């Protein structure tokens, strides 16, 4: 384990457990340190993990036994932690979005380029068998040329289940910046980058009521739009209509549908790694479920970090910073388009990452993937 790639985790909220469970037992990586603004929380997590130190955030960012900082803080802190890690020569992999603002996202990427370190970013759900099987079907021509697509995410709001949902309704939050990365990253994998957007959004409730935990019944202010719709113009000519909302109760719409000249593909929830990919071809009388044909099998949060570390110069990490930057610009452009009432052309782009071949769970993220040697740095 002495040659394993060393991970320091900043931010030990709800999602951290999923990452720690994924990293546990992977021979190519080792968690060496954890940090949280709540020192008691980091101490408790470190006590459960042999050889892991509980540090302050600054101690972790400067620690000589951390190669990559795993940034699991809330969106408003993403850029500050990433820049701190980069400033100490660390690679950084973070939860989505890359940053709460486009300016901060550009700053992170510029700093990383100057420092010669790597940047990776969730979502990595798009690397599972759901989106990757759909991508393989499109590549095989099962729908013919894609003409248009739809992406729909509707919930009544995370305050119903999250005990501390405040950040979902402040800068960096809202349905688009929170859930949009899953859909937009998937759409880039499936249909390529976006060249322009037109958006519309609304905020019809000034407050939300917390529905669980010690603050049940407490009212919190809504400072961002809670419903965002728009049209994405992909470079290849496909048009996608997208809706993300914290204002609806339920929907029967498929999370993503791609409509081509000879078929329609229904893509499962991009917030999951798996799910049924369904195809309806011209002349069919019913939908058919396609067997998994690509993607990391039985994947969980953190597989993108393992993929990031495994990238060896022959390909870019699949959950990479350039894609995350393009997703941030697409989302912020939709919001700006809504505010300004006009179509906005994007300044960034991102090529779809290399597709993921069907990869068994025992083969991803462990020594076998690198032929028994330690994981290289993701520079």
C-alpha cells in the first residue's frame, strides 16, 4: 500500500460515506487524511479508518502524504478548496458542480494548468452501465441520426428529505446547478458538446419548509430560481429540451430520450449508475430493453475518481475538468439567457470522453486495471 495513490478527503457530509465505501479495499488508492469544518466529525470518521489522520482543512491541503484532494464540500466552497489544493501542488477531484460560478470554474482550470496538476469532477454516474449502454446503442446506429432529445428532472424539492437543505436554495444551488450536471454530462456523452442555449426560469415560492431532522418545520429562504427550462443546441445539430424543477410533485417523462430517424432511445436516471436502456425502433410494436453492453458494472460514487487516477496519458480522465467547465457554462448560460431574454452562444466546449467498455466490478479501480502496478498521477 506504500505505493498507492494517496487521497485526502475534505467535507464529510452525507455523500462522503459512498465515496469512502468505494475507495475502501482498492489497492491502487489509499485514504490518508480527512478534514471537515466540524472537527468532531472528522475525528469520528478517522477513528473508523485505520491509518487515516483527522486534520484541519489547511493541514490536509498542505499535507505531504496527500496526492489528490477529494473535494466533497458544498457547492459554494468548491472553488476555494480546489484552488487551495492546487496551490499546494495537489491534484483535485470534486463533487459537482466544478464551481458555483463560471468565473470560479475558469479560475480553477487556469490555476491547475499553470500548476501542472489534474482536475476531475463528478458526476461519475454517467460512467455506469446506464448511460454507457445508451451511448453504445447510439454509436451502433440503433436510432439512426439523432434529431432531437429531451431531458426532464422534476422533484418537489430536497427539503423534504435533507435535514440541512439551505445550500440547495442559495448561490450555487437550485435544480439546474444541483441536478443539471447529471443530465448535461450525459447529454455530452450521448450527443456531444453544446454550442448555444436559450433558457427560461422561475421562482414562485419565497420560502421552503424543512421536512426532516432536527430542524423540521423551519422555514428557509429561496434565493435562486427553482424551475429552469431551456433548449440546448448541440454542435452536431441535435436540439435538446431540458427541464429541471424543484416545483413539481412527479413526472412520467423518461429522464432522457433521444429521438433519431429510425428509433427512440429511453435513457435511465443519470443520477444512477445503472437502469434499463429501452429502444423503440421504427416498425416495432413495443419497447425493448437492451442488455448492458458498456460501462462500469455495479459502479458507485468514486469510480470517476478511480478512473481519474488511472488515466495514464493515453486518454483524458473521463470525469475531467474540461467537461465539468463546459457543463458549468451551459448551466450558467441557461440562467443568464432566462434573465436577459436572449439566445447565448457558449465559449467552451468538451469532447465526449472515451467510452467505457463493459468492465466487471472486480476489474475497475483496483490493481488489475493497472496490471498490478500503482496508479499513476493524473497530470
